[in-house]
C-alpha cells in the first residue's frame, strides 16, 4: 500500500502524524510526507521521508495578517489561511499523486490539500486529529470547501473531514457527532529528544511544568508576554518549576524565582511523568501529552482552538480553564495551581484520562483498518 501524508508547515501539526507513519512503514507500506520545503527537516528528523512541494510560505506571517482583520479571526481566519497554503501546494502535489498513485491520503485537519488530493485521485482521505476536534463540522468548522481551489481541478467542492477520522482523544475529550471515527492511541512525539541529566534525578518535591508551545510567540509575541510573570507568581509556591520553552524564548524570562529548576527545550513526554501539574496555553500537543501522562492541567488559552481545548479539559475534571489569555491574573493562576495540587479529584480524573488513552488501539493495530479502507475503492 502507498500512503501519502499531507501537513502544512507547522511542527505541532506534523508531529501527530509521525506515529501512524512509523506504523505503516514498520508494516512494510510505502510512505511520503508532503509539505512545504521549510517543513522537510522536521519530517526527516522523525525518520519519515519528506516530499517538499510548492513554494515556501511563512505560515505565521499569513496568520498575523489574517488576525489583523477582526472579521477573519476564529474559523474564518483559519479556513482562509488553510486554503491559501493548500492553494500553493495543490498543483505540485496533484501532479505527484497522479504519477505515484497512492492508495490513501492521511492528513491533519489544517492541511486541506489532503482531502482535495484524495477527491481528485478518487481515493480515501483519512483525517488524523492532534487534539480535541475543534475542526469537526458539528463544532462549527465548514464541512466542505467550495470556490476557486476545488474548481481548479474540476470539482464543485470537497469535504474537510474526509472518509475517516483517526481520533486519539479519550471519550471524555472527544467530540460526539455522526462522523466515522476510528479510535487510535495517542503516542506523544515532541521531536528528536535527548534526556537531560537533571531529569534522571528524582524531583526535589512537587514539580510543575510551565509550557507555552512553539506557535503563539511566532504568531504574536504579545500572546506570550505574560508568561514570565506567571512563573514569578508561581515562585511563591513550595514547588519546583520547570519552564519548557524554545531557546528563542529564554531571553524573556528574567528575575526568575529560586525554585525554577530549568528553562529551555525539554521533551514533554519525558518531563511530564515527573510532574504533579502543568500550566500551559492549551495547544493540542501539550494538552494531549499531559493527558497521556495523567497530569492535571491549568490551561490559559488565548486563541479559538486553545479555548475549545481548555473547555474540554475542564469538563473532563482533569484540569482548570482560566480565561483571559495574556490578561489572566498571575495570582489567580497560582491559586488554581494550588487547587489542582491539593484537590485529589483532579489527579483522579487525569489518571482516568491516561487509562482511557492506553485502552485505545495502537497505531500498529489501526494499520489494518487503513488497509481495509484503501482496498474498498
């Protein structure tokens, strides 16, 4: 079987595709991961073969421009951005697809070129989620794409959800609708990882992770400007704090309290099993890795998908949604951290999420489902 993956140029969007890509390769199937040339390095580092297509587009510049117009925030802005990126990739990818003749397309929800290609080639399209399904039509995301993009290939429209959704969410975080969904276990992948020496030592006491992902700062530095203040507020607690941020963000963290153990890049799937709580922005990879590790969450979202995620975490009982984004009160956040550390119900609910996630079929088991789907056309 030949499987073509599609992802736009964002590490957090590609990473959830890697485990099913590994499973397909291990089962002897051929795989290519298509994306913009700037995303090729992240794909290659995962051990999967990259297929650079189209021109490079600065995704974050497009998002900043879209966000500047208030009429394009939320779903309209995301859809317009996704269509603009797909438009640049479509010709190259359709030409490659017609020559290589894949049996299946697997794509992440923002990569609209995936279901477009599948429709053009007449093969199944499989949508791989990375978190709570904020792009489900029932949640308000458009069910179809119409207009110039599909028309260029002789189509009136194509579906955004494809033929099958691989859903890694445990039931407590899962959107309920009529889409055909295949459960799949979430395997945390945060990129190439080296275990730091200090992480092999036992925590000095209760440990809290503070993490703000990789995208918000690139989209708008102001969306992350409040995080150093949150860390300083947490310094009043009798805990050890690990700030997991990119090297490019470290300069913003000054006058840190003495109980900050480390600051910089740390692979979350290795760090979080040692933590008692995590404070974060609601990004999908962070949320799902914390859920898989059974760690209670304090979520302070700033943009629409993060708010969606935060609400689901709060509804599951495994964490707290603190509204306000960059304007959230630091002292209130510290109080919420104390709450998740001292109220056992949060730890019990978080452990329940992890148990539910471990009960999902592994990517290796899902390969059989994909093979059956591909042979149905």
